[in-house]
C-alpha cells in the first residue's frame, strides 16, 4: 500500500551560490519544523 502525502503550502527559496551552506541548513530546519497542535487546522 502506497501512502501519498499532499501538502497545502509550498515555498521557494532563492540564494546565491556563495550562500549554499546557509541555504541548505535553513531548508533542513524548515523541513523538520512541526506546527504546534494548538495552531494546526
């Protein structure tokens, strides 16, 4: 059984090549962020 995840929101991050290390760190933090249950819905 395949589980598909659909997302309601999308984001686009643009950065210079010299900022790649910082941008990858930011992207990882955004991907791991979980909205508190009290705010979800």
